[in-house]
C-alpha cells in the first residue's frame, strides 16, 4: 500500500464530525498558505487558484500574520490592553494572540471567535488558559455580533467595562456589501468602552484591480464570498475612532519590524489600528 499523500476520500474519513471537506473554507486555505496541515483537497485547490492569479498569496498571508503579532505587541505594551477579542481567528498557529499577549502580561484574557468546526476542534485542545490569564473560544461568525457579545463564555472571560483590543484580521472581506460589514464591525465596536482599540486588515482593490478581480471570480466559482475593497471603504470600518499612526496603510508598512519593506505594496492588504475616544 502506498505511504504517500492521502487521497481526498481518505482525508474526508479523517475529518472531524460536522466538516464538509468538499467546500473550501478561508481558515483552512490560510492554513495551507502558511504551511499548515489542517486543510483538505478543496481548500488546496481553491488556494492554488488564488495563487495562479496572485503569485504572492503565501507571502501576503504571512504578512497578515506578522501584522497581527505587531498589533498585539503594540496594544499590550504601548496601550496597556489586557483583554483581546479575536474575530475570525483561524486555525491555531504559534504564536497565537494569547501567547503574545500573556507573554507580555500573564493576566491577559483572550476570546477567540471562528465559524469553522475544525478550528473549534483545535481551539478546544490547544487554546488553554494560562496560570493567570484566561482564554476561551466562541463558535460564531463576524456576521453575528449579537451572538458573540452575549455569549456566556465571552462574558465570563472579558470585562466589557474595561478596554478591549478587538482584532478583525483578514475577515471582513468575507462579508458581502449587501450584508453591511460596516454595520457588523460597528456593532462589535459600539459594545466596547472608551480606551478600546480595533485592528483591521482587509484586501485592497486599489493594489492590483485585475488580479483581485480574478481572485474574486475564483472565489465565486468555489462558492465563497470575497470582496476586496478600496482604501476609502476600509477606512470606513474605523468610523470615528482615532487612528493610530501611521493610519490606514499597506499592511507591510504598519510599524514594520526592522527596515522598511523594499516594496511596500507587495502585499495587497490595507491595515490600521484605531482607539475609541
């Protein structure tokens, strides 16, 4: 018997209950792009289609991850944030939000939110609470802000009367305009007190309209929603919150570690952090 790569049928047998491996999912595509193993044939096929039209897709996925790490470090050290709400967390990939934040302050509490059943399986196994800080996981979607905000695990983990760092990394592009992603984000933001922060990344239509149109078409063909947006539309997500310097910028240029990137527009994502007055 061959000891090579499992067949798609075999992979389906190995999938945890509740997972339709025939339909690609953004969390598992992202996992494949950054070298993870928790993905299936449909995810790899769709991920490869994206790479055909955007050859730098793997690099862009890593840059999103790098921004998340910088954002959490900034909020934990410079802003003194001790609570995080991570929407669309994806499959656990070290360092996770709680590893970064609790490494700075062990008393930090973190709530993760995602809608993929395989993320739930891994989260329950890996995202354990530390000696001081707590972590919990909610099975929900960014389209369901009320469900997220009233979840008993969230209310037991976060104190919504104290500042929260809200992370919405590479997630809002999965919500169509007709579903009003700005209102969904605002509902989450409105529930947080003064002194809270929101960090957002979003694919930018401005960077390479032709390539992003091709990626959108590929996503539609695969039954996925993908909506790249202009910088102006991404800036709308921050509403009247105070943008942290340097504002809404290409993801690689938001306070990079080390030298500035040689090509600041190489990753087709806008990024920014803002504080609630």
